[in-house]
C-alpha cells in the first residue's frame, strides 16, 4: 500500500495529443500529454522511411580512404620524422645530459 500524501495524482485515462488530435490514452501523472511524434506518424513504424544515403557506409569509407595516406608515403626503412632524428643528434640534446 503506498504511503498517503507523498505520491502525485494518477490519471489512468490521460489523453495523448499529436497535432491537436487525440491519438491514444495512457496512464500518467498528467491529465494531458502533447507530443510531436508517436508510432502512428513516425517513419520507422509507418514504413515510409526514406533512405538518404544511396551508397552504403562501407562503400563511402572505402572511397574516402582508398587514396594514399601519410603512413603509406613514408619509406619502410625510416621510423619517425626527420625532426625527431635531428633532436636526438642535436648539440643541445647532448649538453642537457
């Protein structure tokens, strides 16, 4: 049994409105609910969903990254950049130690 005077009032027949029309009744703590989208007009549930992307995501990814990248342009023998090599061989690096 719920404690008295601590729970909100329950409306078992609360009306749900979408675009000014009553679309269903549900139980709620508010007598009226106003919504923009419900299952009766949502494209997923009505089957009128439009696919905006004619190409697949994988195809778009392959097309975007099919060209050469920086990792492919560096020679296989070298690791790191010339700046990193210059820092280790610089006179300032040896003076600090």
